[in-house]
């Protein structure tokens, strides 16, 4: 069986987080000078991607409690209709 929590699975996200941290570090260390907007964009995109990956997983598992084995309403109410009639 495939191990879903292998360290190699999280490696690209770790690299992306490090790139984002470096970009934020460059922005923070260059105070008083003109800052290239590309550093801010790289930092923002890296942070958003990492947050999307892990926070969406948290929301799906803990808040919405999504379960692929749970039957959908279409399966539970299999009445042959495509949509409810009013």
C-alpha cells in the first residue's frame, strides 16, 4: 500500500515555503532601499500556495468532515428525477 504521509510527498511544498521565506527575508532586509516588486509577488504566491494546500486539507478533514464513502443525496434519494419539480 502507498504511504500517503511520506516525506517526499511534502518536499515540493517545503521547497516552496523556503522560497517564500527567502523572498520575504529579502524584502525585510532591504529596508530603506527600493524593493523589486517581484520579491513581493514571489513571497505572496508561495505563501498562498502553501496555505491553500495545507489549510484546505484542514478545512476538508476537520471542519467539513468530508468522507468519500458517504453516500450523496443523489444516491440516497434515487427517485429517477433529474431535478426537483416545483
